[in-house]
């Protein structure tokens, strides 16, 4: 049994967090630097963006995590520290300063940055923030940290869950930021997960990769894979369960909780995409295999035309079929059935690959809801996949027409 | 020497065209059916969408063109005749009716439809149109035909050119429709080319494929590859040049003119993308090979974030780098230089893969122009490519939020 608990990333034993305004951003009311601290060196794993142009923090974090150990996260928003000549140097300095401020090893720091690309990171506010944050660390600081990593996000994204593993209560927490430049590939946006489960680094990494591929990597806000995507997990091991070193049993329980977290965050991030008014979920059944199911579901959710139609509550099944067709996957169009569903009902709009006549009033009612499911049944096999996205709105254009200035 | 002439698709010897309102669309002032007629059976070639879900007209046209001969084009707008149970039957009927009305063979007809997907095509207006169009055919009808194939296009797209081949004046004409659901793959939107050059079907097909891959296929309006894309060419052979049956010499001249047409149409279509206020051209140099150059240039031009930044005249080089990075191509980011250019000037925004400080006022001035070039230099090799797109605007969302109803 998995139950929701309070505390966010500080819910697991051994974790404290803090978030504050240090000055990377001009707006004083917006927190812009976050710290998560584990009282012991924890087992750690992370997955990163597949973008060839990746942020300097990724370089440093990848190096620091190579031994599977981490004890703290430092993350600023407002500047991605990417595409800067001195980027890696500054990311390393963030790591060093954090280590010094916390009295731990620099190689045990997860460094992350999010914001504008290609502008030099001003280290003065960062240094100030890193020196102040340790004083603010608290078991109640998870929400502040979650706020501090937000960019154009409108909602704080945090969750904490508890389950029982090896007879011990085990807790997980996570915070994320999402919003724009979101079309993850192997890793996604920023999400920091904490847990007190006792697990080997290999098993932790395996669990993370499995879950990220089915959850975070199945989101698209705008088709743009960011340079700074990262999902990391630190496990303090303080829950006292017998160490998990192989698959099955307790490992499966960890995966199960991580799926809950990933699914929750995927929906939160997609539904809070830049300018979004609706969360779109594409549930695809009957594909030839899981890879194909994922590719097709993601193609539908990422289509600008599908997204704009959903914004306009227009039951345009042709755009769904079209997006399936250009996914690059082979399938028989005449085996495709499509429904639009929401709390207001379900309406079948396509059968045997052909548009159906349907009641436009009912369709409108279904599509005016805030959470829309595009359900697709194919006739290829038994594989299924779920992808999450959002509608394309005037506000997406507005937000991104002048983000930098 | 290639020179512009008047006449559109009727400029080459042997061609007449017409366009009229037949009633597929409710708006009586919008022409919705076009016919192009060649007085002799012509050599013909076409390339089609790679979308797995393709329109019924594609099925019929592909069959009709299998012998490399065509004598007429029939094309309606307002309904794509795609994803309909009776679609192929109706596309065949369009072909048969056109043949009968013109007194030619049904297998010599190019059939095309563009508009809403998944709604049954009403044959009553189509039949009426096909019976009336032959009476309207004229050497002055090219512009009417160009108007009749438009959907959300705001500008008529036609061109006619003359060159000399084998001592004879040879003419080419073309009309296109573009606007939305535009991210061609092997073929694009609708474009009908006419010429009076004397050429074998094999050489005509080869020339068309070559040119389409570098022009029409390098456009993206919204990343959505349509189900009904087609570029066709009919050559009457009436110019009297010695028949072109091999590469080099005269063949190269044909390719040269087709490049002019393709480049012109690519710019017209991209610049008139749904809701577009700016034409974006990505000129990429120094790639490892041409394939790679094309993939990267197209990734930049298709990025929602780049497009929105251009709409907002925001010189955001980070988004350009990001879009290059997720293109899937391998390259060294530190070898990348980026400029934004327009009639108002040129501004370097990135060097060695890093953002530069630049004069924001000059950048704004450059980006406030209607035609923007994103110039990219890489350090991989000598290959180059050009891709065309447009900005992402409020009007794109408006047009596509409620296209169908």
C-alpha cells in the first residue's frame, strides 16, 4: 500500500531542504536558489538530457555522481548556465562552494541550473545564496525548495509517499519544475527525488531509468528537448530496510512508488505547460510493441495541430490520425479507433480509420473540460502506452515571444 | 538565363486552367475547385506525403501516374477526402468524371483534395464543378486555379519562368497551396507544376525528386506532415526541344528552373504559414554532410521556441543551440557560431557555442523585419543546407483552435 504523506523532499528520513531569493532574478519575491541536504552520504542516480548541447551543470553532476553517491542538491533558477565559455568552471564552483558551506565533499553534490541559455551566470548572488542556505535548511523546507526551482511554472510540484518495504516504513519525496522547452528524451526537466530506502546504486539507477522512460519521458509541452533536463534521486538508506541489491520483491516496491511519483509529476508538468489550459493524456492500446506505442502516443500529444484543436475544444480526429501517420511507425490506419474522453463523457470520433459523424454538442461538452483523454485503439498487437501533454494557447506564444528580456 | 514571365501554370505551351466555386465550401466568394488541362497527354511525375495515413486522392493519383503520363489535374479545397470509408471510391469518381468532361482517359488524371480530414466528401458540388470547369478553361485561368486550391493561405502562390533549352524557349509554371499542417516529408502540401519541355518520364521524375528534397521538403510551418501532400509536374513536350533522356546539359537546365520554382514556393509557403508574420530562413554551413545539414537546419526552423522568439523579436540564441542539439545529429557545440540577419543588419549572437553579449537595440531592429535569416556556421565539414519556416503567433493558435467548425 502506498499512501500520501506530508513533507515533500524532506519526508524521507535524513533530508532537509531550503529555498530563498539570492538575486539571480531581479524579482525579489521569486525564490531562485534551492538546496536539499541529506545528513549522510546517500546512494544516488540520475538521468540526463540527450540534447547534444547540454548545460554545464550536467557535466559536473555526471562527474560527481559517477561513484553512485550524493549528499546534497544545489539548484538555481533564472539562468541555465548553458552555452557559456566559463559555464563548467562556474558549475564546479557551485559544487565546491556548496560542499564547503555544508562541510561535505564536492564530489557528492548534484548541481543544476534552469533558465535562460547563453548568458553568463553571475556568481555573486549564487555565492551569497549558497552561504545562506545551510542556515535555512529545515525538514519543513521542501516547499521553499520546490518554489525556488520554478521558472514559468505556475504551480509548485511536490509529492511525498510512504510504503512498507522489508517490514519498515519507507518514504519518498520529490520536487520538479517543468513548464517550457519540454519534450524529454531519456531524462527530463528538473526533478529531484529523495528517499530513505536502503538500496544499492545499481538497483537505484535501474529503477530510475525504468520509471523515467515510462513517465517523465512521455511528456511533451512543446517538442523542444531542453539542454538541462535531469531527474535525480538520493537515497539516505535510513529507513532501516534490508539493503536492496537485486530485482523482485522489495525492488519492485521501490519501482512501484517511483511510478507513482513519475506519473504524478508527468501530469503536473504537462498540465502546467507554458500557457496550458488543459492536460491532455493520450492512452494508446493495441500497438505492435511498447516502443511503437510510445512513439505514436507521443507524436499525437506533441502535434501543434492536435494541441491547438484541444485548446479550441474542436473534436478534430483528422489531426490525431495525421499525427499518428507521421510518427514514423508502421501500422494499418484502417484498424484505428479514436475517442475523446473527459469527466463530461466519452465520444467516439473515428472508427476503422475513418471519421464518424457525431453529436457536436456532446463533443464540445467533453472537450471543454480541463483534463482530456485521447484514447486510441489500434489493431497491431497488445502493447500500450500513455503520453501527457497540454493544449497550445495564446499564452504559450505570449510567454515565449519575449521570455529572455 | 532564367527569366520571369506571366501566365502561371498556363505559361507553358499546351496548358489551360480554370478555378471556380462549386459548393464544397459554404462561402460563395471562395473558389474551391481547380482544373489544369494539357492539350496533349504529357510526361508526368509526382512525389507524395510519407504519412502512413494518406488521402484517398493519393491512392488514385499514384495509380494513374504509374505509367508516367498525365493530361489534367483536378483539385478541390475544403475537404481532404481522407479518412473516409468511401474516400477512394470518390477520388476515383473525381478522376472518371474529369476524364469524361474533358474527353480524355481517366488514368491520365491527377486527383488532389485539401481541407478537413475525416468528413465525407459531398460529390454533388464536385460533380457540378467538374462539369462546368471545361467551359471555363483558358490560358488566362492559372490565377483562378491558384485561388481555388487555397485553404487558410492568405496569398496566391504562382510563378512562371522561361529559359532556353536546346535552342528553344522552354517555359515552366507552378501553383501551390500551403499554410498549415506543413512539415513535408518526401513531398509537400500541394503544388502543381507545368512545363512544355520535352523530357522522358524517368528524367522528369528524377529532376522533381532532387528539387523537392532541397526545397519543398525543407519547409516547416508547424511540424505536422499532412496526409495529402503532393507535388506533381506535367510536361507537354510542346516546346520542341530535343527530348531529354539523360543527365547533364539540358537536364541540368530543367533542374535549375525547378530549383527556382521550388525555392520560390518554399519561401511563399513558409512566409504564408498559418498566422505567420515573418519568413524565417535557416542557412546552415559547415555540417558533416548534407543529410546532417538538412536535419539540423530543419530542427531549428521547426522549434516552437525559436519560432515564438522570432515572433517576439527576441534574439534568443539559446533556443537555436537547443534545437540543434536535439536534432539527433552528432556535432561539436563549441564549433557553432550563430547570427541573426535581416535587411536591417546582421548580429552575431553566439560564438564557440557560447552566447555573446550584443547590443539589444540592434538585435531588436534586425528581428523586427519581416524576413529573418538564422545563419549558423558549424565546424564539422563543408556541407550546407537551407530550411524555411515562419514564426509562431497568436493567430496560428486562433486559426487552428477552431478550424473544423
